[in-house]
């Protein structure tokens, strides 16, 4: 096993997590290897070595760890967790699996601070033994703040893409915007460059803001929402078809759901406020959030909701059983997509296409005409 | 005569219709796809033309079904739309006040809920065979009774045998057990219809309001036993439209008509004899990222070595995707 000071740490891939940790590791002088982008192979490797009935996110992130270990990482950093949901056991299960596979690696499990703030800090100390706890904590906070901005930039991408005149322009601007913010070190720089980056998102892309777009909110289990390899890059697919997308959770919201300045997430109070009528207690995972966000999207005038969940996910199965009632009560089209490693892209897309047609038809009906097809469309 | 062509190509069946200006069916074809969508479309077009009593001037073409994009390229479609929208459109055409569409085909099954003529909810099953026509196909060959005779036999049964199991495999072993303990064949056959209906309602239609008027369509609607089983389970009347097995094609023709009616464009239809072209399917591996996708492409022979590439698909990303731009802009 690696000596603490020479560790090469790796993490699972998920949304902008890697941007945040790259920044944090650089600040703390920690060596790391990021897993290569998740691909079908990653999924295959993860599935092959996971218990059959474990959740899809466990399988995909296991694939990340194995690919990173193969690339030279010797220490795996994984989030822990508590509560009724299985996520809390991921790290333990993955640790056992890598051990059985003969990999000699260390595992560092980051338990949420509410399980004990001191041990939370000690975990960081484990990664950067040569730094003082005070220094570490300051850097972690700054890095997190920067990550909030990464998430805001991503959110802007989801909003803007529907209006772009040239397909792919917003995505290109997004990559550039991330590069603008990346070098920022101090708090002041971060604030300043984040603003430049957001401006770049809005100003460097030719957009038609008068365009008639549909607004779709994506809710569900956080990993499904954050990782394109398991959601078939749904946001891009929708955006390129003129759909303004909003997502219930961004990476930093998931990391620190209790803090203010959520990018897309809701505070505990807000979750109960919106969900209570349908689900008044937490069911683990993101089940109650799914309901709350759905209700909120309706209030905000969205055209439809897409609910993404891994097959066998307990909290989302509960949400799924409640959502039809919410959909009916609030008169909003809703599509639940259940994904596992066998889910094919074709069927996924067919359902999304039908959902789009349905939303356009409703829009047209509300405006008093009977038209099932958006203006300018012949095919998807 | 002016008309519209609709083509629905799924993995099991391919169907085609010609509608006249009044949206009436003037010719229809229902055939097997047998894993060869292009051949099925080409042959289907030729057969369809033979059925026409007078030449039809095609004003628009729609394609739907799981092979809709490919079909769109091969025939030159003006509207390429998903099969859920197509089935809803056709059901409403057959019964304007329809509230629920039950559709069971050989490859998949759907439920679509409409309100005031527009779809408000749907579900589609493409995974579990126990909820599709292939369930009955399979059991019919086990029993040695042609599937065409299933309906008639089921109707003679006073009641159905209780065939247990949410899954095709369990249902099959239970069916064999019932046979061995001497249940009459007609009760077993009807029991199988009930099992399929039960699976459909418990899985696919779970949480959906099944309100009347209810339309039952898709190839499996040929089986009267299924209609009976649905009516008993839902305690409501279920209507089977005249052209129940080609509803996807009808829907796509209707969608093509709508799309054409709002543009001045002329159709992209290549003619009933697009069947005369030779197509070459080939594949290659993409090495641009670790996904190593297998990309499939279809080319029309034009004398050159590679031919004129018409469509490409199969990648996890859209790097190679090639859909006919002419119809995206229609
Ligand atoms: S939320 Fe769902 S997917 Fe995530 S750990 Fe829990 S059961 Fe598994
Ligand atoms: S098609 Fe796209 S996803 Fe597949 S290997 Fe090529 S680049 Fe990678």
C-alpha cells in the first residue's frame, strides 16, 4: 500500500465532481489520477464485477475505480453516507470487490460532516498529511465555492442550448467558460472570472431568444442526473431539439444539500414545503426531492417532467409510485425512465420523442389549435 | 387519385398503408420483418402498389416504428415520427373521443391515455416479453396450436385456467402443469390471454387511468380471446378498429399529411420502386474513444466502391450519425 505522502488518489466520475476535486487536490498538493471518461466499457467492467442486484451507480463508479487503478491510482476516495439508502454501503462493497480482484489499494471514505465534523476533517488530513487542518479546511471551502460556479456555468448551458442558432455552439462556449474559470485561485479571482465565464456563455453564442421552446425539468436519482453515460446525454439530446432543460440537482447541491446557494437543489425546508402534500417523510436517497422538484417545476410553468431512476432504486421506486398522482393533480406530462445496464438508447429516445410530441400537442391545444407537431419539424 | 403513404417497420412486423385525400384506407399490407427491414419495406411497397386499383399520386410519406429512420432514408419520407405518436394519431382517427389506447404488437406493447383528443400519458414496454405478442406466439407453439386459432378457441371456454406467474418462464411451466392435470385446452388458451392481459395491466398500465372509450389495436387484437380478457378485466367495453393491425402505418400517413399541409414542399418519396435500388449494409468500428462502437451504414449502390452513404447509426455518441437532412428540415 502507498505511503500517505505518496498516494495517488482517484475518485469516481460524476458531473462536475472531477473539476472540483482537481482544483482541491492541486491546492492541497495531493497527487491524483482522474478515471478516464465513463464509457460503455466502464459500465461493462463495473457490471462484470458487481453483485447483480446492486444499483447502477455502484456498478458504474466501480468501473471508474478499476480503470483508474489500472492507470496507476493506489487510493480510492469515495463518499460514504447514512440513512436507509444503499449508497452508504457503496464504498464498503467496492472496497471488498477490489480486494477480491487482487488490487492493493487504500480506500478513503468521506463520511458526510453531519456524521461528525472532526472525522470529516481528519479524512482530508489523511489525503494531505503535510498540511495543517486549518489550511486544508480553508482550501476546501474555497474550492467548493469555485465548484458552485462550475455548476452555475453548466446550468447556463442547459438553459441556453435550446436557443442556439448553430448546433453545438453553446457546448463549445461551455468548454471555454470552464477554461476561463479554471485558473482562478483566490476568492476574488473566482468571483471575477466566474462572472466573465457566465458572460461568455451568453455573449459568445448566437441565440434566438424569441424562439418557442419547451421547458423540461429533470428529476430523480442524483447519479442518473449527473452522469451522461447512464442518461444517454439526455440534456444535450433535449437541448438540441429546442428544449430548455433544468435539472433538480447539480454536483455541489448533492455534496452539500444543507448549505445555502444551491445551484438547483432545495433546502430541507423547501423539500418539505413542496413535497409534503404527497410525501411527508424522507424515503432515503432523493425520493422526496424528486416529488418536491416536480411540484416546483409545475409552479414555475414547465411543460413537462422527466424522471430518471436506476432499476431497483428503492427511494425512486417510491417516488415513481407517487408521481402519477402528482402529474394528474397538477396536470403536467411526466415520463419516468428506468435505466439499467441493458437499457438501449433506441427505446429511451423513442419515449423522449413521444414526450416532446405530447408537450407540443398540449401547448397547441391550450392555444386553441390541434397540432401535434412543432413548427419546423418533420423528424426528430 | 392523390394519397398519403404510411410505413411502420418494427422488429417483428412491417405494415404499410395508402390513405386517400379523405384519410380513408385504400390499401394495406401487414407482413413479417424477419430481421430485414429494408427488404421488408421494398417487398411491402411492391405488394402495396399491386393492390391499388388506380394509380396514386403520393403527396406525402410517413415512417414510424423502431426502424423509422432507416425506412425514412430508403423511401424518402417526409415525416419520421415515433410509434407512440403514430398509434395515438391513428386511434383518434378511428375513434375521435378515445381515452385509452391499448396496443400490443409482436415486439412491444404500449398504453396511451388521451384527453380531449391529445395524448397526456403513455408507457411502452420493449423489454419484458411477457407483456407482448411474442408471449402468446411462444405458448402457441408449445401447445401446437396455430396462433390464428387462439382467439376462436379462447372464445369457446367458459372460463380461463388460472395461469400463474408474472414472467413468461413461470407462466410456461404453470401452463404445462395445467395441461398435465387435465385442464381443457380451451380454458388453458383463454387462461393465457388472461395472463397476458394481467401482465399488461399490472406492469405497463399500472397507475394509469383506463377510461372509456377504449381502443385495442396492434397485431394481437386479431385474437378475440384478448378482447374478451380485456373486457372482463376492465369491466368495460373495448373496441377494435377495422384496421387494427396497421394502425402505426395509418398514424404515420396522417402525420405526413399534416406536415405536408403546412409547407409548399413536395414529397421526398422515391416511388414505389425505390425497391429497385440495391442497398449495401456494412459496418466498421469507431476508434475515436474507448466506447469502440460498431457503426452500421447503409449505402445505395451507385457504381462507386463505397456507394452513396444514406444513413449511419450505432454509435453511443452522434459522431457518425447521418440522418437525411432534407427531412429534418421538412
Ligand atoms: S438512491 Fe437508489 S440508486 Fe442510489 S443507492 Fe439508493 S437505491 Fe441505490
Ligand atoms: S461513435 Fe462516438 S462514442 Fe462510439 S467510439 Fe466513436 S466517438 Fe466513441
